[in-house]
């Protein structure tokens, strides 16, 4: 199963579109007089450089870490924990993503506070039922069209 994070693909396509547009603009003024061509090429070149520097800075910031996939009994679906930790730059949280269609489709089935879900707390009861036990505050727990998701607090089970 392939696990695709579509936001990465979206950002890559946007970056390629911006670079292609700037390149075509630089190429289109190549036969103009130097006093027209030089400012346009300089401005677009500096803009591309600034864009690449900012993308490099943003991509090195702390972000998502992914757990190993927890496959359904028939291995056609998988759940993964995504831990987002911005290290003081914007919060931290956990989500559980359900991947279907060989990983090309994903749905967030659980969203909660940071370190609220561990991989050993996710269990498939059947191919259409997923149990998630958590600690802390859950912000969202939703089922999908194919999978019923049951979320419960581990603190309540221990009592």
C-alpha cells in the first residue's frame, strides 16, 4: 500500500507552476531591449530565489511524524497515527488517518491532543470496524462510509 500525503503533492505542484511561470516570463522577454529585459529578468530571478529560500526554511521546520501502518484483517485498509509537533511554533496534536484505495484515499477518523493515541491502542475488530483508545481530550472521532470507528477513553476502562 502506498501512503500519499496530498498536501505535499499540492505544494510541489504549486512550486513547479510558479517556477514554470517565472521561467516562461524570463524566456519571453529574451529578445526585448536590455532596458526592458534586464529589470524583468532581475525581478523574476530574485523572486524565484526568495521563493526557494522560503520553501527551504519551511520544509526544515519540525512537523509530522508517522507511525507504522496498522492494517485491517483483509489488508485492504490501514490506519496510521500522524503526530504534528511544531515545537512551540503553532501547537501539537495527533490524528489517526484511515487509508483506503491502496493508499490513494485517506480520511481523518480521530483528532486529539498531542500524545493521546499510541499504535498499540488502535485495533481492528473486523474489516469494517476500528477501535481507537485514547488518553486526554479527543476533538473529533468520526466514522467513514466503509468503516465504523469507535473511540473510547483508556482512563474510563481502567476504573
